[in-house]
C-alpha cells in the first residue's frame, strides 16, 4: 500500500497527541521533569550536556512513551528548566545534539528504567497478526488502531510510527474484506447475485440502490407503504445474509461498517469496485437496511397505537367534563321534576303518563340519565367511553395499523404465550384476508384478555347474552403488543432496536472457547477470575465509597459471556 493510498484514520490533532513533540507548561515541566532516585543516578552518570538531553527525553517519555527528534531551539525552554531544577550550581554548557549512537544509548537507558522495549520486527509481525484477529471483531480502522495502541501500552512497547500503523491497518482491513468476499463468492446463488447486481442498475434514470437508501420522511401511510415495499425487496437477501454472515464470524459492527460504505460511496464508485467487494457491501447493506426498516415500522406501529390511545383518553376526559357540566346545568330542572311529586295542583288520580309528559317538558328525556347519575354520585364510566371510542376509530385503526402489524415477526417469553397466540391468530387472519367477524368465536384466542377489560370487550347482542366486539379485540391485541415491545417482554429478532438482549451476545458455540476470547482482549484483568481482583478493591472507606468500588468492579471484570459482549461482538 503506497503512502498516497494510506488510510486516513486519525485527525491531525489526534496524531499530534500521540506523536508530536510535547509542549509543556510550567506545571507540566514540574511534573514530568522531576527525577526519582534511579533516574537521578542514570542522569548524573553522564556529562552535563548529555545529562540534560537524557533528563529531557525522560520527561518526554513519561508524557507520551515515545522518543523524539528535535532541534535545540525547539526545546530551549525545557532545557533551561532542567538546568535550573537539577543543576543549579553548574555553568550552562554549550548544548548540542548528541550523536546517533549516544541517542540510542540514552533511549536504551530510558527503556530499561521503565521496563519498555522497542517495537522490533518480530513484535511488528505479532502486532499485525493480532490486528488481523481484531479485524474479525470490527473492520473499522479506528477501532483496530485504538486496540493495537492499547495493546502496545499494556505490553510496555514503544508504538511504531504512525505510517507503519496506517499501512498495517490497511493491510489487515483489506485481507479481512477479501476473506469474507471470497467466501461470499463461493456461497452466492445465481438469484441472490442477480438481485445484488440489480441494485446498481438504473431504472427510470434512478439507480435502485439510491431508492433503497431513502428513509421515510414521516409516518404517513404512503411513506410507510414504500418502506414496507423495501422490506419485501430485502427479505430474500436478508434471509441469505443472516445464514451466510453467521458462518463468517464477523461482528455486527463490521456488518454495519460495510453497510455504511454503500451510503458513503457513490454508485459510480460501487460499480467500479471489485464485484466481490461490492456485493459484500451490498449484502451487508441489505441485511442492515432490512432490520432498520423493521425498526421504522415498529416505531410507527407504537406511535399510532399511542396516538389512538391518547385520542380515546382525551375524548373520555372531555366526555367526563361535559357530563359533569351538563348535569350540574340541569340540576334546577331536575329539582322542578322532583317537585311534581308534591305539587298539590296535580290530581291524585292523574295518570303517570300525564305526569311524565310534564316532567319531560321540564327536562329532556335524554338528559335524565346523566342528571340522575350525578345526583346519585355515580362515577362516569370513563373506561367504557374509551373503548366505545375505539369502535368509532376502528376504520382509521385498521387502515394504519393492519399493514404494519401483519408482517411483524415477534417472539417472547413463556408467560407471554397467550398474547403471542392472539397476535399470531390476528396476523394469520390479516395475511389471509379473513375478517374476524367470520371466525368462529371459539377459535379466537381470548386467554390474554384481562378480567378488568372483559366488560368492555363483550357487548350485548340480539338473542345472545354477550358477544366479543372484534374491533375492540383487535385494538387490544395491538395495545398489549405495544406494551410488551416497549417493556422488552416481546421482541423482534430481525431488528436493531427491538431485539432481545441475548441477541447481542456471542453464540454458545464460540463461548466454549472463552479462554481464547478473553486472551484477545486488551484488558489484562479480563483473563483472570474476579476473585483474584476483588481483594485489591477492599477498602475501609464510607459505605458510599464501597458502593462505587463494587459498581466499578462489576463493570470492569467480566465473568460471563454477558460481560464481554461489547468486546467480542462490537
């Protein structure tokens, strides 16, 4: 890989932070140029001119664990500080740069003092092998570089030049990409290859992949329908990708990275890439985009259920207020109706019909129930009104929720089985175009219906005791599935945001090799059981400090595959 094609991994500021000559403040000089007993002995064993450079390099090494080339004018302030701090009685010498052999000898003295070593040829080869294994966790160059630098620091090895690290990361990324793309070429079927290639073809002056990149602007019916169509397009690619990518042992982070390159590169560049590499990017894009589409559709499903629920509750609140207002407004008329029973002007033998006629003249018949309940302090049936309002909203609910729910692949725990049974039943009806009203009542799953809601879902029917209101039943399924999705009790495995926690873990098959996995991590403590580390956290400080230490310990010492999911699956 030539210099002109080196990966751009770090920003200029980040490179300078690692490799640029330190620029110390007075406070920094006081900290880094202070010499311990062993350092004093090594420094004072040299002539004054050489001792100044050794003390200078010692301070710089403490700051960055690197050796630097410099001109005397560039470090004049630091040299003056060292002379004043450690050699106040000496006559300032004529400071010149040490010779190359002397510089190497000074560097070796510093390495011996700190227990470091240079990154020689064998170490570089070992580092590249390690980077190649890291590339299977994530092919993001910044991740590989950070892990390599952390490993070097942990092993007390002076980091090689940035250009070497750039070239090394470039090689391992290219090798990992070639490894996976080669396996893909062997696994591809003709239909999958054709569908991937079709994504880079133009249709009505628009490349198909460009249309597939688009995300819905909002949750309008049209936008969500287009998103559903994209899911249909990606479905066969996703099925193939899920099976194939599991065999490659690449991480979810690598899949996201390859997918992001389809968005990053123009179609022009994708078409001119190696076909195998381009197909790998497109397959990962299809995999990630399918899951992303599911996220969007589930979010839309939750949003609509929330909106309808809020609308019904608001309508019920308004109905409560209106009932109270109306009843209190007609209390005077109700009092006049009651007065009829003691009105001496009404003959005792007057018919009830005539009395009722006079009562209705004072208070309209339709207002009697509300005023009567108000006077008897009977609570307004707010829940009943809510569910009756869902019936009024049923047309909008069916239009906006059915097409989202029909293809929603959900699963859950054993205790959620009754709800999942109802969800599967409803989805089967929606996919088959079978109206719920045509289903036998005995075939409709009802075990999940809470007892408190049964009075609102079973309504009186002519000639029957009570009958299930299928419109309300349908919305109850939607509402309970929404609740379970938000709580994490029900999940969608083909999703990024709504999958179960266990989907982020490495497989049981890989966990059987946990010793090798832990060895790969840059954190040394990960390779030892927590019992070995806990004593070092013992303290006699306050209870709050103990709590903090315990939390920190749990967070840094993995003891199971749950603890190392981020490092092993990225």
